[in-house]
C-alpha cells in the first residue's frame, strides 16, 4: 500500500526537523518528505493538527511468551504496543524457558513474524537460566537474532561473570542491559526503604542496593571499554554515578520509566499491589532527581518495563504479590500529560527519548528517524485528545496498572509499522 500523510507537524530529532510536511510511503519505506506532495494511487491520511514522529521504541518489555501465555502473548503484547504508539519493542528473556539459547530466540522471532503487528526484537539472557553462573553463547545468540543481553530481574551478582559478559559484548558489538540490584541488600524487601516503609510496616529495599551495582558495573564497563545500558534508573545516588561516568566518557546510557517519574513511595499508603514494582517507587527527592536527569541528558531513554501479571497473582497481600506494572498502553499519554504539557521536558525531547535514542543505542539504522529510505514506522500523536485510563479496555491480557481512572491529555492517534496502519483511533 502507498500512503501519503499530509499536513502533519513532522518532528524528527535525528534531522532536527519540526515543520508541516507531507510524507510519502511505498513498499514499507519512506520515499519522500517535503511540503505539498501530490501523488496518484495512494491512501491519504490527513494529519492536520497532529504530530508525526518516528516510530516509538520500547526497550524494556516482558511478553511472557513462551511459558506464561496466561499473562501475555506475543500477539496481545504487540496489540497493546500498537495502541500505545510503539512500533518496535524489545522483549526481556525471563520467559519459561528462559531465552538463553537459539531455540527460544528462533521461536520468538518466528511467532512474532506470524502474530505480531509491531516489530519485536528479542533480548537474550546474559547467563544460562538467568542464574548468574555461566555465560550463554553470546555469539550464537547474536547470530540467531538477539539484539541485546540482560538477566533483568535476576541481575548478575558475580562480578567475574559480569566482567566477561561485558568483554564479550565489546567483541561482538552488542549491548548489555543492566538491572542494577544487589540482592544481598534488597532480599525480602517489597518497597523503598525510608520513612514510609517504616510507617507502613513493610520491609524496605535500600537505595544502596541499586547504587552499589551501578558503581560496580560502571567500573567493569570502563575496564572493558564496552557499552552498558542501565535499566529503570530510580535513585539519586545512582543518577549521580551515571552523570560522573558520562563526564569520564564511559560508554553508558540509561532509561527511566513513567511510573518512577510520576509516582513515589508515599503512594503505597493504599497497599495497592499494582504499585509494587522493582525497582520500587522511590522517594520524592529521587523522583525530582530523575526528572532533572532527563533535562540534563543523563537519562537517555523512556521505557515502560511492561510487566504483565494475572489478576489472581496481584490480588493477594502486598508482601506476596509479584513485582511489576502493565505499561505499554499508558506510557505515552502519561508523559505527554504530566511532563510535556507541564513543560518538564519538550515534545522534541520526549520523542528523542522514546524513538531516536533507542534506535541509536540499539544500532537500528533504519528506525528512529523520518527520512527517505528509512523504515516507514511512524507514531502519530493527537496532543489535544483527552482520555481516561480504563484498564478494562486494554489490549493487553493483564490489568495490573495503577493509573486506572487518570484523566490525561495527549494520546497516540495512529501507529504505522512498515507502511501498514496497525492502530488508529
């Protein structure tokens, strides 16, 4: 299908474009971008009063497939992503079985080709079965199609294993995505350690559990001259460490989630298990530091850490509930309403953090930009649309989202993947 998107406000941080332009798409690629394109035999999309951005990329998603299809599947996760404005998502390896071998990787890629409406890029585990003891065959997994490596919720505790993983990633030009948590310090914790954990009578997870691992892995990254991407940065001390590392030209990038930017530990007074995530919601001071880190460029990416669970799993005592929040369908509207509309960050900066920067970090050369020859992956935004978050209307299988009922302004109006409209309001 040939598409002609007319009269949209095209914002492309990669080229510095912010102008009213037309975009012509053919055979899944952008073939022309300029003012007033006239073409025959095309489907015309009138994007007047809308923003046309390079397709959004979520670097941190849990699809649960294979093994826990009761929580999410490749199909439902992709539909949720499309509704949320994402054209590409990266799926974490903590499936059942773990994505630690070519067979699982090939299963994900094959099923995604058949069932997904968005691009899905698998992430393999750093260690076999995510046990942190023996490295996976990183070279074979890169060859199979994995774009990055992470043990995510089971971070590598053994420094020698992490060192070797970073050294291999350097040799193979791939990326280590790091969930920074010292399990010895966080063991048994269910929320941020501080005033409110004592007030609510819940065991805390100290800031030091994140800070110590960030410090260790930055040291190892510098020695290996590798590229480290820190997932869901959440505390001021860790932010300061990343800031210093960037000044030293260590190859480190970092992401933040909407929930860590908008919520804090005081909100747990309701004991709502949908507010239980890892890293936990931190202090108001940490939230403010994270917002400042976005402004300063210390944090490069906004990612959801979409972690679906069944209602039965979350409908238990707070201490027994699993960590995780459903995030794909609310992230864009949350950031537009609570950060962009309130001038915490600019719209261009937001698009850069959710599209251009992830594409650059992951070396996805034909994504994250609007230019001739690039993949026709586009996210079209309606900055004026007012929505009310309704978990009962999610495309995702899961409902574990604490933003139900929030009134927000700004939302995805259309998602285009490879020149095909996969979501439209």
